[in-house]
């Protein structure tokens, strides 16, 4: 089955993936008014990590993350590392499933059981993943313009209604640089900027790699700037205290938009694009995990997809309630677990590749 994709399709999906569930939260709350500085710092570190991932890919452009682990770490360690990456992607997909379910309960279907909502969602996502990366990437190229237009509409309406108060950003660095640094590293690096690690699974699918590096870096930078602007809206409209305490701050911001008693339910548009972003991110992580499981076990892709769907549904109930779900993901996992997969293992892989390549040259 031909699963090759174009650079344009990959960068469209990268942008959609990075936005994903990011706008669901107020990022950098610890930095308060300087959340934009924390996100900018995290984006720079994330760009450095992305360059490391691209360097890993360039060493063997035809091998994905799992093949690289097996080739350069050896059979046993490579298998363990590959399985760990697949498990990490599975966990991230399950978090997106829980986010989608909780968002639906909070905004649209407050009388519908959470389990039933997530069951419908996982059936849709599993069916999508079965088509394989090529179809999913093609669809993303069509969804991205809708996402861009929707956020531009929301931003324009906020500016038109005068809800944005730029004085909320002042004074800059009121409490020094320490809160900015502690908010950015490792939390904001891990989510969302370091999650581009997943694309080491998809880079080999690009059949014309000439513009891959440039396209990926430019897309990442543009998307990061957009995320910083969208995130800072929470401060500019709600203020640092209310934005930090709100469960869905940007949704609360959008609900304030009222224009001549006509545009009063813009929150429905925002929820729609959140669903699209969450679905795209969950699909990406699911595909990454399924590809890994297929390579590790030899089980056919579609069977692995169904098995993973069942696992995701069960893992989504790992937290007893939404506050615990947020704490586990945002405070514990991104601080202590995610850096292992986004920083430590890729750095070890790149170092191992360099050593192995150098030794191969010496023996020639």
C-alpha cells in the first residue's frame, strides 16, 4: 500500500498537530502577564529539539523512529526503546481522548455520560487511523484553512469589539525572569513544542525530501508565533488572575463576543475547531503508536489499530476526575516523563548514530 506523502501535506499536518489541543488551556500561567515570554522561550527550545529530530532523520532518511532505534541501539535495547516510544504516543492519544470527552460534557452534552461520548470519539478516530497516513495527511491539508480562517475570525471579532486591552501585558517582567523560565522549562517545552518528536515516524513517508527541512522549520516558527498570540489573548481579555483560574479560558473569552445582538454564539465555532484540533492530534499519536506496534509485533496494521483503540478507551479513564487528569498530564507527566522521550532518548539516539557512523568510516 502506497503511503507516500508530499512536503506540503506534512507541514499542513504539522501545523494542525501543533495547534491541536493547545488552545484548550492557558499556557504559562505561572508567568502571568509574561506568559508570552515563557511561550517564546519554550518555542525556541522546541525549535532546537526539532532541529535535533531533523538531524536524526537526515542520517537515514528512509528509516522512521522505530527502525532507527532498532538499527543503532541494537536488537534488545532498540526493541525496548521502540516499545517505550509507542507507549508514550499511546498515552498522549488517550489524554486527547479524555480532553475531547470532557470538553463535550462541559460545553455541549452535559447530560450525556462521558464514557459514551468517548466511545463514539474512539470509534471515529480508529476508523480514520485505519485509512493510513496518506489519507489522513490529505484530509489535514483541507482542514487547515478552516482552522486558520476560524481563528482569524475570532481574533478579528475580539479586536472589533474592543475586548482586548493591551495594558494587561504591563509591566513586563514585573517579577523578573525566574517565573518565565520556570513556566517554560520543562512544561511548555514538553507541551506543545516538543511533541514534534512524533514526526520522526512520518518524515520517511515524504517522497521528495528536498524542501522538507526548510518547510518544517518555517511552519513550526509560524505556528509557534500564532500560538503565542492566541494564548496571550487570555491575558489581554480576562487578566492574569481570571485566566489562570478558568477551566477553559479561551472559551470564556470567546463567549464575551457580542456584536449588535447578531454574533453572540461564537463559542460554538471555537468548540468546533477545538474538536478538529483534538481529533487531528489524537489521530496523529494513534497512527504513530500503531505503526510502532505493527513493526514490533508483526501484527497487521488494521488489527493493531483496533487493539490500540480499545487500549486508548481504557487509558482515558486513568484519572478519576478532570482536575486529576489535568494535574497528571500538565504537572507530573510533562515535568518528569515527557523530557525522557523528547530530549534524553533522541539525544542518545543522535549520539549513538554519530558514533556508529564514525566507527563504520574508520573500518572502511
